[in-house]
C-alpha cells in the first residue's frame, strides 16, 4: 500500500494545463497502481515463506488462499486441492509456530477445512476421473502425505468443530471401510475424539442432538428394561466405523485395549465395552483389561447387562468360571456380574425364568456354594448390591446369618436415591422375603427390627422406614410358611 501511495503522488507531479489531460493521466495512474498491487500480491503468494518479514505473513496467508475455493463453493470447483497453497501454509505454520496466535488459528482452520477437498478427491478417484501424469500424481501424493501428517500431529488438541469436520469426512462409514483417507489413521482419530470427550468432562452424548460428532464415534448408550446397548444413529454422520476399525485385526484390538488401559477412565471404559459389543474380540479385550482390576471391573459390569442371553451363556459365563477359579480375589466382582446378568432374565423372582442360569446351578458351574466372605465381597461392589442379592441366596452356604452381613451396609443403601432410578433388580424387599421364607433366622430378625426401630426414631416420617413390613414377616409366620 505504501508503494501505491508513492505512485499516486508521482503521477500528481505532472504539470499539464488542461483538466482533461490531468484526469486522463490520473486514470492511467490508478490503473497502473492496481496493476502494481496485483503484481505485488502475486509476487507475495509465490514468495518463500521463510524469507517473509513477520509483518508480511498475514498478507501472505491471504494471498496464498485467495485462488482456492472453500466448502461453500461446492460442486466440481471443490475438486481443486490447491496443493501449492497447502504446501506453503504447512511451511508457514512451521515458521510461525504459535508466535502469532491469530495467524496460527487462521492457518489451522484453513488446513482442517481442506479435509473436505482431500477426501472428496480421494473417494472420487477411479470414478471417471482423468489419471494424472506421473509427476503430478507424485506431487499430489506428497502433499496428501504432508497434510495427513499435519492433521495427525494436531489430533491431540482437537476442538469440537475440528472433530466434526474430520468425523464427517475421514471417519469410516462402516465396519468394512478400514480407512476412508489413508493419510490419516482413523483409529487414532477415533481415539483423539474419545480423549476430547474425556477432556471436556464427559458431556452428554446419549441424547439425539447432543455433541453428535462425539456420539457418532463413541456411540450413545441406551437402557431398555435393564438391558444396556450402544447405538450410532446420527443423521449426517457415519455409523459404527471406529469400533469396526479398532477390531479389524488382532493388532488393532490390542491397540484399543491398551489405549483404554492407559487412560483408566471409568466412563470411557464402559462406553468402549458397550461399543465393542458381543464379538469374538470381546473376551480378548477383557483378558487384556484384567491387568487392571478397576478397568476390568468397569467393563465387566456393563457387558453383563447387554441383551444377549445366548452370548452370555456360551461366552461370558465360561469366562467368569475361569476368573473365579484362577483369581479368588475377584469373586465378588464375578458374583456382581452374574447378578446383573440375571436381572433381565429372572424378573422379580428367581423362579420366573424357566431356562438354565448359572445362579440356579451355581455349585455345578463354579465348584461349590457361595461362602460368607464371597457374599461380603459381592456386597462391597456397590451399595446397590442389596437390590440384587436375592439372586445369590439359593447358591450360598447355610451355616451363617445373612442378616449379620446386611446390617453393616444398610445405612449406605438407604442413603441412596430411591426414586425409581436405582439399578434394576428385585430390591431389598425381595431379599427380606427370601430371608423370611428360607432362613427362619429369629435372632437375625430381632436385629433387623432393632435397626429399623432406631432408624425410625432418627428419621421421623421417612417413607424408607417401612421399606419392608417386618410385621408381615414375623418369625412365626415365616417358619409356618416355610
């Protein structure tokens, strides 16, 4: 702009007598100045980025992207990859290296937006396109590789807008599509989006319109009558592509398992466990997750609530038998998983389901009955375990009082919200009924009555005081019923 001003002043020094001549000269001058600015812009766009003065970098950026169509252009115009511009801005980005945050942000946004052009071009190859000469093809491949490496290097700092762009363009559309654009590893992309979800505090992705780019990769979790399931129906986004990519080979499965182990994030573990679903690779992943008891436990508890009875019987139960025998310290976890597995099958009473279950013939499946220590380990898994404990009653040994095991845990259980949002299961009332009709433990009943009498005094008016009708379950009546 400074040179243009000088140009005008120089022209203004012409001494002419007639106004018409002056005006004509001025018009010619302005045209000459426009040509000078255009020439300078072209020269700037062709400059070596490393030779630019910092003050010229912003103008250079604008000059480089000027001939390139953006996404709004659409159509065939967007087939223009602007390879020269991509190369120059990759170079400029290295030079700026964050020293100019505003310019770095502009370069980053433009380079991410090129995903639409690169993937469109890559997907259209072979579909009526004219093959490029070898030299041009080699140049295109080199720029593709450089851009893909740049994207990969920035995955760790993805924003949601950037994630949305990459999910819509690069993420596989189906389990059969391993890599939609080979320049970017779609497994690494999926993992980066998982990290973004964790980094942002696990925002809701289960609602239909909440963070769709995250839900399209990690899956939304549904709950139907106690069953858990993962689904990926988001309009405009790919299906279950990431998990298919992550399970494509044994090496990829190992990569996924180790990535989850390294993060030790319970919510991510549970979501990945559901996303993997019931496949032959599920047990392979569980085996690797055994290295961390907490990760393994988090995964097992959601897998046990997947709606596939046959898979559970044929795959998961034998796996639990193996763990029960090999790792006695994890028997409480195994029992909790078996109880979760029983909820959708058995309804409210163990006799409601006619088919075989491991809890109906526990001693046969697991080499003996449940001991007091094992039931205590089960109850220690969660205060909600009292909702599920009735399933274990027929499988336990009989030489000890269940009431003695329950009492120390009642305070924590009764402090939980009891508004219908508890873990699906028969509940404490069913457990009380089972104790009444099968145990006939008069001393234990006296302890329960004393507990609830004390609680009523300290919690006047609390409806939980009558969570079970101890008058109905009087020891004499229980024994008579038995």
